[in-house]
C-alpha cells in the first residue's frame, strides 16, 4: 500500500509539471513574437478584439 501511494504521488507531480512548463513556453513564445511585431499591427489586432468582444475602445 505504501508503494502505491508513493507511485501515485510521483505521477501526480509529473502531471502538474508538464502543463506548467508548456504554459510557460507558450507564454514566452507569445511575448517573443509580440516583441517583433510592428506597433501598428498590435494596435489593429487589439482594436479588432475589443470590437469583437463588445468592449468600447473609443
């Protein structure tokens, strides 16, 4: 029974690390890509999203 609990705890730890690492990688990728986009393209994309979600922007 003790072995089963330890194995379960190890697999739970592994199952929480992978999503966290992937989220970090995706987040850094977004920041990297957004850093190389021209400012007008970012503004236009944000403007379109605001209108699509119904958020008033002007």
